[in-house]
């Protein structure tokens, strides 16, 4: 069994552990939030690099819907090259940093830049590695450290349980005032997730074994960020042998649809929002009238039916009630994680370290940080 396989399938278990960690830290977290006056009116930057940045792309949409109107996703890779575009010398800001290892040069540089440039900055660090530089160098005066269960510090190259559990931890954080009320929602999330992993492992493995060299992941709203993560998982786990794209359903019409050919697999992450779903179904119908592809996979809360469209697989994410909440988008990522795992094996690669050329590594290498204040 590879680490990648283990880390994908451990996710429902570690989410429950993370919930208990946040619950146990409730008073410490609430005290910090009160002391630093963090509220829905705070200016919040969600930051990280690569997969950690995609967490922000998902959460910025969810937090905006929950009233956090001054919340923005900014990757550390953008923040450190153009710090004054994002960091304010006039306003108080909250920087939420997501980091698996906490050793990426950009993550450390982002915190240092914020401390140097911002009029006032409060840090919330969500990391899987208590021994990482980000955790070790944190200033307790202005930093809330949220450490995840150690097993989320994935040993494999690809981030899987680290991605979902960091995202989950942030959602629990914003619900800290009603954290006890989240338990039935968490139990339901984990039950649904376990069902998906058990029920769809083999069907996804079968489709991964088909001959294709392109994959497209589409999602609307917060699911666009999930599509972004899915596309990276399949691409990096196949060492770039499968070229992947992602987009929103509506955005895909405006040029990117040209990527579809008869060597493509398309994965549709369908919204639970009935209004958005209308637009999504229209696009799928149009694609099917113009294109022949290797396979089409639907991921949705309920079975999707579109006239004249036949899906090779419809992954249902909500086997039990009470699924219409901010946690419901998380299991959608299993489509990308499992697909990437099985396609990596099918291609004869080691999913734990698929980069034969060494182009990518578990912790990014070769980044030189320059002194912005000079």
C-alpha cells in the first residue's frame, strides 16, 4: 500500500480528529479572536502556495457567502512578488496561512513581509507540521496556531489529507462560536466521505485504466477551487503525462473548450445550487452535441439526468441528509485524488514520488527570497 493510498483513505478519520482538536481549543481560539477583534468585517487574506493556495480559492467563495465580504484569496507566490498590492500600510489585516510542511520559502516570506509592511497584522497559521519553520518561528503575540493531526503531514508528494483537513479546520474556525453544533454535520460529512471512498474506488480505477491523455475538471462557485485542486492532483501524479485543465462551467465556453478532443476525460463537479445547475447542465448538453470523449464523470449531491447525455459514472456525495452546508464541497475532491492515484499506477509510476525527472518535489526547491525592504 502506498502512502498516497493511505493518506486519501484516512481523511474521514482525521477530519474527526481535527474537529476534536478545535473543540478542545475552543476557549483559546475564542480568546484570541476577541483580543484581536477578528470579525466578519475584518480584511482577511487567505494564502498559501500550490495546493495550499487552492484552499483559499475554495474558502474565499464560502466565507463571502457567510458574510465575510472583505475576504480575498492571494497565493504566497503572488504576494511575495507584489507585496504592496495586497498588504496595507493603512488598514489592519488578518493573514491566514495554509501550509503542509511550513517550510516553503514563500510561506515564510509572506509572514515576514506582512509583519514588515502592514500597519497591523494578525496571523492565523493552519499547518500540518508543528516542527516546520512557519510554526517554530511564529510570534505568539499576534499569531494563532492551529495544528492538524500529525498524520495529515502527508509523506507522499501530492497533498491529499493535508488539503482537505486544512480547509476543514478553517471552516471549523469560522464556526467557533457554535462549534458544538457542528458535531452532527461533521459526523454526516465523515459518513458520506467514507461511503464515497468505498463505493467509487473500483469504478474510478476502471476509468483511470482507459487510454486518455487529457482531463478537464469543471466546477462553479467554491467547486471551481475544488476543480483546480483536482486538475493538479491528476497532472502531478502522472508526472505531466496527462495534461489537465480546470475552469468554471460558464467560463469554459469562452475559448478553453477548444482543449476537448477524443483523448479527453471530463469530470463535472455539479453544484447543489439549483440555479447554477441550470447553466451547468446546458454546457454538458452542448459538449455532448459537439464532441466524443473517452469518458464523462459527474460528481453531484443527487443523480444528474440530462437528455441525450450518458455519464460513465455519477459519484453521489450525499448518501445521508443534512448535507447542504459549507462542508459538503470537501468530498468532491476525491474524484481528483483517486483518479490521480489510479492513473499514476496505470502509467507505471510511484504515486508517492511520481516525478521521474525531479521537476517537482514535496517541498518546493530553488526559490530565492529577495529583501523587499532594501
